[in-house]
C-alpha cells in the first residue's frame, strides 16, 4: 500500500503450513513496529483455502497458441494432465507451463489454426489449484482470434487536451 511502499515494513508469510509459497501468501506486516521478528507474524492465518480456482482469461498468443490464465496459483502436475477442449474440433496438441513464478497459466498449442473473428469455447476439466481444490466441473470460457487492424479501422473524432479546472483530458 502507499504507506508501506517506501520501506520500513517486513513481508510476512500468511499461512506457513500451506504447500503454496507464492506471492499471494505474503503480505506487508500490520504490526506498528514494521515487523514481528521472533514472534508470531501479524498476518498469521491458518484458514485453509477451500475456494475452487476459476479461469480468469484466455489470450490468443497466435493462430496456433492460446494461454489460459487462472485466478490463483495452480498445481502444475494437474495443469499438465488436465483436459482442455476447444469448440469447432480444434485439437490441443501440446501443453506447457507459462508462468514459472505464480504457476497460474498454461499454454495450449493447437493442431490447427484459429480462424479470425470466430468465437471459440474452451472447456477445462480436472485441474486443481495449489492447495488441491478442484476446478468446478466443465468450466468454460469464450475467446476469439482478433483480426489485425488496418488503415481506417480507428477514427478519432474528438480530443480534449486542455480541460477546464477540475476537468479531464480525453480522446
């Protein structure tokens, strides 16, 4: 937060018993001394994570690859053995972990090219987050291969660069 970003506060591990030691398990100390060396962390919380993960976003990296981003760190063994299917008989021919820090995304290599402007549906099954919560059955997400923009695709029809007092610049 703004108060602590300039320094003087230690980072504390929230749940020391969780198998997941990613960034979301750490927080700035709330102790007025700035830290809790030698005593229980001010952020200490053993409440287990029982929340199922969810697909947050699907990015089209190329016509042959999509990236599936989850809302929390995932169990990498389940990410690689989970089932991923894409509508319109699109074949998933390869998987790889993309985010080596948070382990929250997987790359899917497609066996055939995605078509421009076509809406696809991704269905994900049998993946778990780091604490072991199973993704809700048959979670789906829609995505599209966007078309490359061209000359005349974007038209700017108004700009305000010098607004009145308390006003805002805009395009």
